[in-house]
């Protein structure tokens, strides 16, 4: 099977390799491209849900937000790892780690807030790339 880039006659700004390791993902689903498309579409919807939770949680002024951030980032990390979306997985892992390493006493510190926002910006960029990839290939 070939990646969507190889099937497309027009140029795209997001290369498949920048978003997903297509060959590995196809191997994960035993070559069932329709099933992979279904998984990618399901993840697109879940990604939107988790990004909304992250956006809301990062703006909270409450130590409980750390668990919410960790949980949402963990979901994105796991799903993207299963689909071989390594840039997205790495960005989610970085955000999860910042939230995990914070303590209740530092949960509302300005330095932590800045770190969370910076990691979230990277994750948003990767999520945007994933969404654009899905839209380009009608997933």
C-alpha cells in the first residue's frame, strides 16, 4: 500500500511523514487501509475533545488542573503512539511530564504556567498539523 502523499497529484504543505509513519501504521492494522482511516478519523475527534479539555485546564487557577492536564495529555500521547504520530506523541508527552512533575505548591506558579503554555502551544501546532493532514485526505 502507498501513503496518501504518493496517491496525490497535487502538492501539500503537510507531508505524511511529518504527521504519521504510514508504513508502521499500516503494519499495525495488518494492511487494512479502511480500518486505519477509521482509526485516524476517530482519533481526530478525540483529539479535538482532549485539546478542549487542555485549553480549559491550563487556564484554571486551581491545583486540581494538573491532574486534568496530565490525563488529557496522556490520552493524546497514547492514541498518537498507537497510530505512529510521533511528533504529536512527543508534544503530548512533554506537556504530560510538566504537569506530572509539578506539585500542589507550584501548581499556580507563574513559571509553571509559562512552561505549561509553551508546551501546550507546541501540542496545538502538532494537533493542527494532524487535523490538516486528515482534512487533506478526507479522513
